C-alpha cells in the first residue's frame, strides 16, 4: 500500500516579538493510503499544530509535508465550522462547484449515512452537539477528499454520544476508504479507532512511539475494549505518557 502522506524533518517555531516557542521538533512520519492513524498525546505537545501543518493552515519553520490528494479538516469546535444561517442540507452542499442532480443525490445519501435525513431543513441551533458533528462530517465527505484530518472531534461530547459517533466514524471510514488522521488525548479512543497510533509527548513535542494496533476489525465497544490486546496497548501507551 502506497504512502499518501510523507512528513520529513518537520519543525515549527512561533515567534512573538522576542519570545520564541517551539511547538515540535524533527517530525518524520509516513501514512499509507486508507490507514486510520491517531496522533495521541497530552495538551501542549504540538498535536493540533502538526495537524494544521499537514493541511497547510500553518506553515512549518523547516521540513516538508507531501500529501497526495485533497484533504479536509474537522475541528472539535464543530459549531463554529457550520453556518448558522444555512440548514443542514445547505451546510453540506456548501463549497461544491455546482449542485447538479448527481451531487444532490450524493448529499441525500450522506444525510442518510449520518442519520440526518429527517433533519435536512433544520438549522445548527436546532441540533444537538452530536448531530452538529455529523453535519460537519457529512460536509467533509461531500468534498470527496482522500484524507480527512480530525482534531479531537468528539472531545466536547457526552460519553454516550462519543461512543456512538466512534462507531459511526468507523463505518464511514470502512465504506469510503478514506485516510483518516485523528488527533486525540484519549488512549481508549485512539486504540479503538486506529490502525496505528503516533504517540507524542514533551514540550517541544516529539514522536516517542509509532504503535501498530493488531486488533481485528470490525470492532465492537464491549467486545473490543474487553480484549486482552486492548488492555495491553492501553498499559503500554499509558506508561509511555507517564
């Protein structure tokens, strides 16, 4: 399987007057097509900054980022990424070159996929946090990107909604064969979702481990999280972050 993302000797320093802050140093990373990769680490280790460098929102100080194909980013604060004056359907349509019959059909398919087909005329303020995040995900899929970058997308949701959306995300990933880069500080979430986990730590941040998750798919919240392998990975990662 070919690499779709390659990061070489990446560094990022923020300069504010005489103050210099290094977000991360010397990052090397390769991600294969259709992989689900989590970037895991505590606050302040540079996870989000690295994600923004991958997308091109932030320019790195040194090093190179190569992405083969277009990409899109989903933030934790999904409410700010939706247009409050547009309903669900029009939020998903936003940014498409033209809304021909084929694209309209695609939007309705996406609404059904994320369980919002009965809410197409609702506005963001009429939706729960979990439903708003589903709209953000459907809109990202409407662009048909090869790579989806997600910055702690479920971090502000309640526990039950979070678990449900984790399962929905895995179904979507499996169906559409996307490459997903998922930033989180939640060890359980990273293990449950991922093919690989990139563990970052320190200030400035650095990669301290690249762990392949050998747990069979499809996964189930109850069965997978009670698997001995799951506990092994959890203990291994927890010790790394101590």
